C-alpha cells in the first residue's frame, strides 16, 4: 500500500481535534516474566518517532536498525551516502542513549536503504525473538516501502517464534486522515506518556539534525522532518496497532 509522501500532509491540528484516540484502550507496559521489548526500525530515527516515549518508560529494551538511512537525500552534494550513513548511525546512538538504551543495545544491520531484504531480516528476527516478547515495528500499511517491508518481515518472524507484534504508524499520519478506512483504527492502542517521557523523546528527536534541519541551501538538501511533520510526534501519547 505504498503512498506518495508529498506536500504538507494532514495538519496536526486536524489530528488533535479527532476524538477517537481518547477512547482507545491504554496499553499496559508491564512485562512481568517476559523478555523486554525489541524495537525494529527501518531507518535511524523511526524508533524514536514511533515509540521513543515508550522506550524511555521501559527497562531493557533493545533496538535493531535495519538500514542506515543513507538514501534520505539522494540529490544532495553535501554528503555522500557513506558519510550520511555514518552520521545517521551516530545520531541514533545519541538519541537512544537519551531514552535509556545504551549503545550496546542498539544493533545496525546495514541493509540497503530502499532495498530491504525481507527474507534475511526475517531470519535475523527469528533468532532474536522469544515467545511472548514484544516486537515493535512500523505498520505494514504505513505507505513507505521500507516501513512496509520491515513490518512484513517482523510479522512473519513473530508468527514463527510466538513473539507479539505491535505496529506503529509513522507516515500514515501524513497521508491518512482521521477515520480513514484503510487504517486499522480498531486495533489501535494508546501509550500515554509521562512528562519525563515526552521531554526525553523531544530531546532524542533533536539528536537527528541530518533529518530535522536542511543539509544545505539546495532543494535536495531540504529537511526530511520539517516542523509540520515533527508536530505529529510531540503528542502526549503514542499509537500502536495490536
């Protein structure tokens, strides 16, 4: 269900005025007797945008970043792909540390940005996941090809291992609208964030200058996550589909 990510998308004021999230069931973050969650991010920053607040409120979570996000600015002459990959890895390490996830618990697979190998990823996740463990990743209908590929691989790995799949939208907030029928709102659960979690998430997002600020003056250097996009990730709650 790949969607064009164009223009400004759905304004955050429209999402804020939507009454449905107030009625969603709250997700319990209690993991008594279970392995801590594994968050699988297609690109550096997806783990923070989608569930950064949740990460800051749980202990022992680990993060797998599938690609290095080296294709975020394909036309830029400021950084080459290898340089941008190194920058984005460093940004992720700094951001996750602010959320309580040390560098040793952030794992990079280095798959090609824009060409995720679902079979290989499924095998990696099958080796990591345990029955009952939460696997949080991007929604299979999110509209971005990498997000959907990673979501499909995680879903298959969860089927094989007995882990529990929880999907979070990233770009759906851009192209969808409240009550959009193609979004599984009936599966939505709400993660209410403490003030501390919101603050930690905001600080973590700021660790991604390569994405939230222009790389340079040319149109190809434009910010991938300008203020109108970031506004969707400053809410007092996060959303997952179960």
